[in-house]
């Protein structure tokens, strides 16, 4: 079983959380792949450089200057810090962007009501499963940032959740694959104020009922919709849990 894990700012922005996650991820058995975002560092660096950060509906508008910053932060500093820490923990890793080896190809998002700039959406079959297989067969753990490439020389800022889902679908062509989203909550909650109210399993049938009852709404809907798309693409299951519970049987499992 290949395990694909995605982490975000709640891990990356905290040295203590990063250290714990690295130790736990290194201890995961079997082949694995890590996907990471950039946390708040890109926003802080942009401010230091006098570059305004613009977010719309939680997504970063990426002009040319911002693309330079997020590439430096995501594909550079954050990626290499994680690779170095994993290697020190005994997990031989290789840091990659989508441009490396044409690993992940995306297309620049079309301009609609909003022009997001240099933002990419991953093309169908945009992840090279043969490259993933070669790296895993060599005993390496790929560590992907959320920078992809359009295949014509242009880098694109891409949603890290989308990268994780696409990589998991590609990995599922190699071997059974599970996808783990590390989240700030313990899983999908029946009551957002009660961390003990984790819904252990969600199927298409139970999801429909939870949506109709208003238990799952707003920001969680895109995550679960994306999870089912990954499963439709061949991923065995998707787990939503806290990063500090990576090695436990906790969280919400989404499956057919």
C-alpha cells in the first residue's frame, strides 16, 4: 500500500509540529509520498519585499512577482527543509516540484470573474506515474511542493490539496494507495465545537444524508467532494485526520 500524505500550514508554520510530523512520517511503513503547501512564509516574505498578497476565497492571486516568491518558498526553502529533516530521520527523500522530470503538468487557469494569474489546474493524467514508480522502486520518498509546470516553460502555483489528490490517483496505477489529508481537526466532526464528535467513516450514502442534514457544509464540502473524486480515480480510501495522530487509527475514513 502506497501512502500519500498532505500537510499544510498548521504543520509547516510550527517547528515543533514539523519535528513531530517528520518523526511520525518517517516511521510510516511502506512506500510513501509527501505533498506540502507553503504556510504563511510566502506571505511574510512578500510583505518584507513590499509585494502585496491578495487572497480571494482562500486562494492566492499569483502575479509574476508573487510567483517568484512562492516558487522560492515552496520549491526552495520549505521543500528542502523537509527533505533534510526526513533524511536525518532515516527517510531517504527527494524534493520535487511539478517541473522536475515533468512530474506534474498543469494548465493555467482560465480568466473568469477573477484572474488568478499564474495559477495552475492539473491536467488530466498530468502526473507521471512511471516517474513515481521509478523513485519508489529506488527506495526514495518523493516530497512534492505545490508548484507545477505547463510543459512550455511556465511555472504555476497550484492548490496543494489538488496536487495530493492527483498524485494519489497516479500512485494508484502502481499499487493500492491511500490518501491522508492532515487537518487542524481530528477529522470530520458532527459538531465543530466538539473534537470528540469525529465521524469515523463516510460513504456516498452517508455523505448525502450528512449534507442534507447540514452536518457537513461550507469549507468541508470541497475536501470531501475532492476525496470522492480521488476514490473514483482509483484511490482505495481517503483519511482526514490531525498530523499529530498520523500513526494512530484515528480520523475520518472516506471510501466507497
